[in-house]
């Protein structure tokens, strides 16, 4: 089962989070019919979003992540609500490239390394937090590690893998390690040594649950465990919300579309759910809109 396990180690000087997101990635594959390349890339961004949204404090806090570059996949868009509830899509979900072997895809060409990661966090304040860093490698784990280090000011080591075999995700997740600002050098050396053992984190997650990874790798130091959470793929779309797409079309275009097709179909990018609006529905949507303004 998917889970996010978190602990503070070395008397609170280092934060360690292990997360397993295999079921979540398989749900994304099922909903979007992703190519293996798209599954690995979107799966990695969904996994990081699951971790990040689990760090949000308030129930109503949320975030979105955009990875934009000129690779074969195009843009990757992910949104998340507090507690590890994520959803997302990739622009070119059918894109394929020759794989690298061992269940790993060529993300360098799939994503690219000239674009950006943009994170927008809605923390219920007047203005949202916006962080943006350039992609450095295109493999996404080093790119997000750089994002946390550079944009959020938290030097981070991140191991992240999504292994795809025969169109299915067989293992997904990662381990994130963040030393606190004044963490002493001798602890950093120990941590660095442990982190080097996570190069094949996908294989480790096949055999161990996240809480066992924390226990096995860090349990012999002073450690304080936090309650585990379960990340899930969850879309929040509704008929009400999707009716905004009709408004976004504009009055003239929505009428033209109705004349042409007899109804307006809107598909949610995040989960693929189709919403069909009849002529009567569209009239009511516009009446409601006129009433509001
Ligand atoms: Zn949806």
C-alpha cells in the first residue's frame, strides 16, 4: 500500500521522508492511458507533489507544480491538496522514446533540461507563494532537489524512481533528506553516506515499506517518527466547476458549438471525466452567470 513516512533524526537536525506511490502512479496510468515515458515523468512529479502536499499545514492549503520544457512530453501539470491528495496530466501522454533499460525511460529527452519547475502554493494568505527554478538534468529528482535547495532554501538530497514494466508501475516513490540550517558537519557526512545508498530507491521500495526504510537506515540514531499518511490520486472536478469552461468559451462560441453539435462536452484534464451540457444546461449556465454579474 502507498504511504508517506516521516521522521526527524539526529535530535531534530535532519528531516527524512520516505514515500511509496506505486498505486497512485498506476491510477494515473489507468486514467490517462500513459505511455511508459509519460508514466515515469508524470509519476515522478505526482510523487513529489504527494510529499509536498503532505507537508502543508492547513487542511485547505494546496499547491500546483508545472514542469515546462521542449522535451517530447511537453508540459507536466500537477495539483495537490493537503495530506497527499494529488492529480495531474502530461501534455503528450502518448510520447515514446527508446528506453534506457531496467524499466527506466529517457527522461532527459522526454522532459528536457532547459525549461523550468514552477511551484505555486496557496497557503490561505493574501498572495500565493510562487517558486521557480530551472531544470538542471531533466531526470526530475535532481531538478526537484535543486528546486528545494534554491527556491525554498532547504538543501535537499532526493532519490526518486518510477519503474514501469509492461505498461504497469511496479515500484514508485523516493526518499528525501533535508538537514536543518545549522546541522553540524559531522552529521552531514553521515547523512551523505546513507543517502548514497538510495540510488536504486525503486528496487528498495519493492522490498521495504517507507516506515521500514526509515527504521532500517536511520533507526539506530536518535529518531522521532511522525504518523504515516496515505497519498492518493484524487480529482476534485464537478459539474458546477466544469460549467466555468462553458463561460470561458464565451457567449458566441458556446452558441456556435451548440448549433454545430447539439451539446457541449467538456473533459477534465486531470481525470478524464466527461461532462456533457445540453442546450438547456448552457442556457441555464449563462442565465446564472448574468444573474451573478
Ligand atoms: Zn477531474
